[in-house]
């Protein structure tokens, strides 16, 4: 529309184009910020897994150093070998189906 001439100068083609450009720039910033949040989340998750795996390995080291039945093993949250539940054999219930 070459003859577009709004009575309100806030809606000229130049101002609308400037608003469109500003909107695009802000959307680009939003996209970059979203990517940064996702990258930070991935880094945090990786650090959590590294810590978890280190704790598991440390518990294994305590067991190796002090033995599976020591109080030190119990102090790190593992059961002593002698205090673990013994496996019990269960017999399946007899079926009462008669033909």
C-alpha cells in the first residue's frame, strides 16, 4: 500500500517496521536465554550424577577397606553383611482346581 498514510503517526510503516525489528531482536534474546537455561540444567544434572557416582564408589571403598561386616559400613548407610535379610524359600500356593 503505497498510499497508506495513517492519521495517527504511531502507526506509520516506519514505526511498525521498527516495532517488528525490536520484537524479532527480543525473541532472539529469549531463544538464546532458553538455550542457556537448558545448558545450565544439563550441566547441573551432569554434576549431580558425578556426585552420586562418587558417593557410591566411596561406599564401595569403605566396604573394601573395613570389611562388609564393620561398623564403618553401617555408618555410611549400608547394611552389615550379617544384618542383611536372609533369602527365604517360598512355596507357591497349591492350586485347588480339580477337573
